[in-house]
């Protein structure tokens, strides 16, 4: 059961230089997660405790998982990921036990960065219905809170949670000593998108006419994950045409294709 829901990576292959447009957010993550791991004495001498948990919130595909991985890589910590939805939906009745297992695995692999994606699945505002599913979710969340409350902040385990649904969160998890540092991770602005295009085209064989600044201007509202998808798709067009160089036209076609698939997806979900 454990192996299926928990992803454990010893040396995640992501660095800060692979993340575009989130300078301020990265600074905060480094200050709250990296510094206490690398320089605990700084906190001791000033006499403050570092935050126990950090919550990243914002739309999907904006780099939240990447940031958690990068900070684990930077601190030579084991990266342990679990999705809140899997905790409660995949193995009904096992949520609380999985949370206990999660923290046990973290203790066995110190230093460790524990990343809980989709935290809203276990920490939503209480609903009125008293279904058994709800009770199970509550138990899972209580277990998480008690693991965090019983935590020695000096330990070498840091917890990062992420959500796309900040509005849904039960405020209990945001109390001091829990996820008491909130970092908003928005979609990139134009400058951010250009950086992300640069990152994902680093290894690509670009024709002279490719202008990443123009592409960044044309992709308003897209996430980092969308920008990455455009780069990959542009490469696919070149391969299909038997070319080694990727042209501006390939990127344009990739943009259109992404727009189209978004529209289609929108229609399906209606
Ligand atoms: P979700 O909420 O869907 O889990 P997320 O915010 O955790 O999303 P990631 O998994 O970090 O998103 O991003 C998905 C992929 O999109 C990354 O592996 C990366 O290739 C690309 N990406 C997203 N944001 C950025 C960024 N800011 N810089 C560079 N690449 C990015």
C-alpha cells in the first residue's frame, strides 16, 4: 500500500535554475525550509523557531511540486510526496494509518522534505453532511495535525503542502505551529513566461526566427506546465516534418493546438 501512494526520491533532479518567474516565492521557500535545515544555529541564536509547515497555494501547473523538489535537492534531503486525494480515496479507512506511515518513512530517511499535494482533499472546511466518508477525512486530518503538533521543530523533517483550492481549506491547519507560512504561487506574468520558455527550450535546436519574447507575449494566462507543453509539442511538429530545427511556426501551431484542446476539454466537462 505504501509504495503505491508514496513517492520517495533520494536525489530529485530539479534545481532552482529550472524554475522560472518565481523569485520571490523561491526566496521565501528557501528562507523557511532550506535555512532551518542548513543553518539551524541561526534560529537558535536569535531564539525563534522556524515555521513547521509551509503551504503553497495557486493554480495547477505553476511549479509548486518543482519548488518542493528543488529545495529537497538543494538540502540533500529525501523528497517524499503523497497526494491528499490518494490518502482518502484510494484506500478507504486507511488514511490515518497512511499519515502515520508517511511520517515514519520521513523519520527513517532524515533529512527529508515531505510534500503533501492536494492538501484540500484531507483538510477541507467541515461540511454539514455526516457521511462516513467525511468522518474518514476528518480522522486523516486529525492524524496529520497531531503528527505536526508532536513535531520537534529542530528535527530534520520539513513539511510542504500544496493546494489549488485555498478557499476550501479548514483554517485549523493554518494555525501557528502548523502550516503557518503561506506562499502564493500564481501563474507567471510575461517576464516569467519568457524565463520558462528559456528553461524548456534550453536543449532544443531552435531556428533563428524563434523569438521567445514574442511567444511569452502571446501566451497570456498560461501556466508553466502549459508553456512546457507548447515547447514539447513544437518539437513534435518539427519531427513530423522531418526537420531538426524548430521554427516559430512550430511554436504557433503548438499554441493553437493547446488552445484547441483546452476548448475541447471545456466542452467535455460541461
Ligand atoms: P499541480 O497543482 O497540478 O500539482 P504544480 O504547481 O505542482 O501543479 P508542477 O508539477 O511543479 O506544478 O509543474 C508541472 C510541470 O510544469 C513541471 O514539471 C515543469 O516542467 C513545468 N513548470 C511549471 N511551472 C514552472 C515554472 N515556474 N518554471 C519552469 N517550469 C515550470
